């Protein structure tokens, strides 16, 4: 059986989901409307970006 390597894009997606999973609000889907869930995703990524920028400064 040949050994296959995982696709790089898969790791990017899994890593991103792990980062988002650290936000307590995003750990489960409580929202009724998809637009609210989307807004929380944007806020989670914004929080990650701000932390990285603050660390780099």
C-alpha cells in the first residue's frame, strides 16, 4: 500500500478551524441566523489578526 502525503490545503483548513475553535462562542453553533454565525467568524479572525499584529509590533 503506497504512503500518501496529506494535501497542504487540508492542513491550512484544519489549522484555521483549530484557531477559530479557541473562541468560546464559536465552539458550538448556537445562532439561529447564518449571518450572525458569519459575523462571529469575522470577529474571531479579526481577534487573531490583532493579536498577531500586536505581537509583531
